C-alpha cells in the first residue's frame, strides 16, 4: 500500500501524522511525501522520520498544486493500493490494520472512512456526525463527493480514470469519483476505523465564516455554470481546493440559509 501526502509548509502537522504512521500495527506500506516548495522545515522534518519509516520517500513538485502533487506521488508509488492523506490528519495505531481489513472485505474500488474531529466537544462532534451521515447517504444513492483528506483506491482504477484533473482548482475529489463511478467502479464508506480530521481551518476562520465559504465552494460545484472567479487561499495553502466560481444571486441565498442553520446550532450548544 502506498500512502501519498501532499505538503506545503506543514512543519507543525506533518510530523504528527508521520509519527502516527511509524506507530502503526500494520506495517506493509510505503509513505510518499510530495512537497510543493515549502519555505519552512517541512522537508527536513519529513526526512528525519526515515529511521522509523524506512520506506519513506520525500519528493518534490515543481508547483504547489494539490492535484499535481498527488498525481506525482502516484508515479512514484510501488503499491497496487493507494491511500491519499492530508498532512493534518491523525491516525490511531490500529487504523491501517482496520483499513486493510475493510479493504479486503468491502469489494470496493474506492474506500472512504468516517472521521472524528481533532478537538472533541459537542459542537464539533455534531458537525462531524452530520458530515459523515451526508457522505454516507449520498454515496449510497449517487456518489458525487469524495473527501480527499483520506481515502483508498486501486492504483490501476485511479490511472484508468486519469487521476486528479490538474486543470481544476476545486472539488477535485468530486470530479474523480464521478469519473470512477461512470467507469463502473464501486465506492463505499465505512464507519470504522475512523481517522481524525483537522478542524483547524474552521477554528482559524470561525465557524460561520468557514461554513459560508465552504457553502459557496460546494454551490459552485453543484451549479456548474454562470461562473465568476473567486480566490480563497485561506482554505487551502496549495492551489487546488482554493479557487472556485459561483453564481452571485444563487450563492447569496444559499449561504444565508446555511448560516442561519449554523447559528441555530451555535445557540443550541
């Protein structure tokens, strides 16, 4: 199994994930860190894990684009199974063992996992539960979304689908999963094992601001027309997941409704 992690200035988060990987019970995997030109200690710190992760490779991308970095990692990968991870994800020691078991028993070509928030409180857990249930429901009905933070996929199916589309800058997972499903691949989401998903962007931007921004991102993906350019680099440091387009009138109505729901949630907790 090849684990691919795109990075850009992740000196705080990446060592935690690599430490988690070094402590895994399941050991049959390689780790490929694809750096997009970090100006901090990301690369140095990644290389420091070579003794505890002997099959660790640190490679470089000529440009900081998350789709390009992931595709570049696949070219280096030796495994028949790919697992994409974000640098700020966290794993329990049993995660890869459980993930491999689920992979073998699921008969799926694409496998995603429920997540838990990095800071446990009622509001964060409520948000995580809502998102997990939504992902599970839409996947069972008509797979349209793929959480890129962590998922598994057969390498040959990934390549047959053309990999991540490097010409788009948002919803790269959605584009990929739709292509895969059209090609007859099966996508499944399992409730265990769970990984830890970082809410750091939510904390940095604030609950309502983040929710409003993500609502605009998702709306742009659903509308698919009447575009105007909008750049939101605060969401994602690498290009990809950062630029989106939207219809102004529809966006305003949608965001107002989303914010009202979240304000009600905020008052409840």
